[in-house]
């Protein structure tokens, strides 16, 4: 195989690191420490922080018992659940995406529905419809599978644009409309959509408006040799399989997720960190002002204000997961790829030169000084 003629969709993108990859990494100004970002008084009590840590630990243990590796996916799923956001997962088949979502739902006693998207899938197949009852002589409403705590839209890019748009109201408004009546979705509510980057025939590319409604976009890659060996050992021993009982998982009550969602809103974020977020997102809209022209020319559109909101929510969730009631700049950096990779729209020249959004993101984070 010619190494210069490889499908860019099959190339592994840069992987997230704790700090941006650069020969000259960003250095915090002298005398500034993470304690400088603390609030003047604690916004969460020690009991609240301990409770949040216990809930998150239980969910993490449940994930690890069913899924080997995929640490980035675990973090992204828990962050999305805490913030009440939605997540888009992109990977080749067979990387335990469905298993991960099923495990997440089972660990919190949440309802789970899986929707296999196909070109002939109708909006009513997702949100529900009205059916005429001949015995009673009236219509009755049958709610669709979107009415669940955790909804997996498998291969969302295989559904038509009309069906994709039917999800917009559910994702954004947390409600559906059937026969002129409004039906609230259960709380918590989380959509996890997957798309396969390999086979593009018969697919409908997600529009930017719908991509922007996903809090995170996580790209999964093959497990390493050690992880794949562990998968085989678990399969052989019976620790992995479709017949496993969910009651064997570490579990918390569904109400615990609502508790986390209330606590994360109280997490303090200093104005200097908010300003840092705004500078980052503004740089995606006008990259020529902060990065080299050679890189800036690949960017067609930058992130909307939803990107700033996503950074705010994600940073707060990561702080809570770390046992802090305040945000530090490292919380903003940690999931920078997942927040921005689907919000920075690259032009055709970037595709031709096989430039990934992650390269633009790192260039921006290296150029904007952290507080």
C-alpha cells in the first residue's frame, strides 16, 4: 500500500494529552498557582464533594468492569451525563460503543433505547406517533424510543436529513411534539450518536447546526495489544458477554445523577478563566490573529457561542470529578479536542492536505496564554 495514498478518514487523529503538544509548552506566570482560582469561600461543602466523588467512582468502576481501556470515552461520557449534554462518537465498528452506553445506563438504573438509523427511518419512528384505536373510536399516542434516559442513535449519518432534524427539538428542548401535544422527555436525558467514518455510501452528512448541539465529539481508536489481549481473556472467562446480569454492576440511583447536575452548577469559575475560554473560542473565528497564516488558511468557520458554553460546562464537570469546587485552566484544556473538533469547520484545502482540526486546536491553545 502506498503510504501517500491513505484514506484520511482512516488515519488516527492526534490524541489528547494533559497539556498541548508543543516544543515550547505554555508556562503559568511566575507566582500564579491553582489556589489563585479558588473562590473567596467554599461553594460546595466537603460532604457534597465526597458524595459527588463516591457517585463518580461507582460509575467509573461499572464502566471499567465492562469496557477495556477507552479512558477518554469514559471521561467524555461521565462529563456529558453530569452536564446534561449530548455526545457524538466516531469510530470504526467493534469498539464497544454500544456496550459503553448500555453500561452507563445500567450503572445509574436509567432506561436505555437503541435506534439503528437507516435511510428509510421516519421521524415518527423516533419521536412516536398517534394510532387510531378502533375499539375506543379515538386516537392514542405511542411514544417513540427517544423517550428514555439514554438514547443511542447508531450510525446517525445513515438517517435522512428529515429524520435527523426530528432529533433537534428533543436534543435542544428536551421535549417532543406529537399531534400538537407536547411530551417532556425523562430526566436525565442524554443522546449518544455514533457515526462510522469508513463507508460513506448512502450516508447523509450531519449539518453544522446539528453538530453544534453535541456537547462533545469523541473519536475512538483501536485498543493496543495489551488491551485487546485483556478483552480476549474476559470473553473466555465469561466476564464479558451479552448475557451478563446488570445487577452485577456497581450501581447508583438515577436521582444521584440529578444531584451531580445540581452540584456542578455551583462549581466556581473565576473571571480570568472565563476570559481565557472566550479568547480561545474567539481565536477559532479569527485564527489569523493568533496563529501562523499557513495554519489559519485552513479554517473556514470557527466555534459559535455554544463552544464557549461547552467549555464552561465541561470545565466545571472535570473540576467536580477531580474533587474541586473551582475550575483551573487545565480543566479547560483537558477535553479541548472533544469540545472543538466538530465546531471548527475546515475547508477543502485542509482535507486535501490531510490537516486535522486537532492540529488547529493545538496551535490556538499554544498561542493563547493561560491565566
